[in-house]
């Protein structure tokens, strides 16, 4: 029995072009090559629990999900030899390949023989199938707790956390007013462009940065700083320095922040349950501390104003609109913003895939039209793994941005950590005492 493709899912299907592949992905870096036959068996077990993975989209005025009669598991799982190249370079080549939209919209690739004897598995899903949170939860079902265990299936993975920032304002009238006001502002505000935006190519590059979660927790200022505040401040500092290096300094950037609307019962649900909120972030702060304060102020304002909850309520209405209209709105949002930033919680302890231990885990977001980069942060076993996705036609030196992410994290740690604050306080007291004696 066929099922209609929901309008919000159809949007991502229609947004897929030669230069804007609508793929979300996860890359797990492994401590040894996985057992390919065992991996196929584990995937077969998981796919049997998700009928959508054996279906394709039947195009038409109202596209439908139908069973793909020629489905063969082995056609969606392959193994490639990196030939000694860096793992991320080999994966970027895979990520740049468009999916065949006439077949089931997923593919897994085992990558072996990368530089430094690394191996990894690329889990690729089309955005039509799932959003980032749903896709990540589905990928987790392929993980196990030890080298000897098989895939966990639906029992695996963490529960989806319900973000308190999506709570709706108490007044229905105020909720809808805030919804429409901010939604309209996204459409009429001035489009900001700089060295990170332009006309897309079909190619993608991937670069990684790693930050200790202990360091992120150590970065605190009075006022209830969150990990999101810290991540935004780090990205703001990296972009400030990068745009200045390119001779096109930016004062503000507009970030697309995906907000999941899933509840715990929808943890394994396929399809998209999200809304995208446009957040302006200032790059004018001269110090890491000031950029953190700026990020905290704007994100706190968004939460307290009910804007995120208002967008969530509006998303339900927009999801009922025709897919063509939603696609047009999505393209307008892309022109009015600069990049996507995702920040998701992952596994707290080491996990395994087909006998290999996962050492790093990256969530790879898709680029919007006209965007030259996207940042994906995913925590894993005490580390915030960041992937910087770039279009080399717009940003030919994405490795610089990745390095700046790590440098900014350390600069922020030095400037804002409790020890630094204590030293500042001591210096201020000493200066005050010196002035009182003169």
C-alpha cells in the first residue's frame, strides 16, 4: 500500500539539484577495518525494522512512497579503498556523489586503507527520508556495546531529548503574532553576503575539528552559559578571523539553526520533524569573552521571547502548504542567511560497529543553496566532533576554518575559564589596592 510523501519531505526531494545534494550523513571513524559480511548482516537486521528503507519515491503531482521491487541490500552497501588518502578526503568524494532518486534513498560505504591506517563507515541518507535528529537516531541502531555484539536494532541509541526552548508561549495570540512577525522579518531583512556565500558547485570538502567536552564545560561566565552559547561563540570567532584573512571582514552573520520538533515517541520516526530558525550572530566582539557574551545575549533573547516555540507552532501550519510553495520559501531563507550550524548530543560512551570501535563520530549537514559552508557539531565519548562542510568553489581553504575552530576554543578557554576569571579578579583587586595607597 502506497503512502503519500508529506509536503515537508517532498520539499527536500525537490530541492535536490546537481549542485545542492540534499544528503545528511554520519561518518564513524574506526580503530580497525570492520567485518564487511558482519556489517551487511547487521544492516539487514535493522533495515527489516524500517520498511521505508526498501521504498522509493514515485514522482507525480502527489509523490508517493512505493515498494522498490528490485531492492537488493548489496546495492546500498559498498566498500572502497582510500589508497592512503586522508579519510575525510575519500568520504568527501562519496558525499559529493548525487543519489539516484529513483531508488531507495540511502547508501552506506565502508572506507578502508586511508591515511594513518584509518577506516570508517559513511552512513548516507537523503533528507527526504529523515532530518538530522531522526537520521542520527537511525544510524545509532547499527551500533553495539562491544566488539562481539551485533547491531542493537531499535533498542539502541539514546532517547531524543526534548529541547525546553521549544515550549510554546502561554498566550496563543502572542505565540502566533511572534511567529508571523519573525517569519516575515526573515523574508524582508537585508541579505548578507561575504566570503562564505556564492554560486555552488557540485563538489564538497570535509574538514574536522575536535574539542574536549570537559573544556566546553569549563568555559563559564555568570549568567547561565550553555554549551550552545559556547559553540556559537567559537564559530563567531573563527568566522571573524577567517573573513578578515580573506579581506572581507564580516560584522554579523545569519545562522540557520535547525530545531527538532520530535518527542520521545518519535525517536525512530522517518521523515522530517524540524523547523529552521534564523539567528543573527555578531562578529564584532574584539575578545573571545565578548563574543561569548554576545552569543549568550542573542540566544537567551530568542529563548525568552518564545521565538523558537513560535516557529515550532508555525511549522505545523507551513507543513500543510503545497511543496512547491515551501520550496520557494526555503530558497528565500537560504538567500537571506549565511550558513547552517547544527549541535547535537551523541553517545556518551564508546560504541562499536561490526567488531570495530568507533573513535570519532561526525554528523554531516547538507549545504543550502548559495551557502559555502555548514558546521556540524556532534558529541561522542567526551569529545565534540566538528565537521566543516565546504563548497571548494566558494571556500577553497576549508582546512583553515577547521583549524580556527580549535584555536578559538582554546582562546575562549584561556579567556573565560574559572582560573582566568580568578586571575582577572586578583589583578583588579591588586590594582585597586595600589590605587588606594597612592
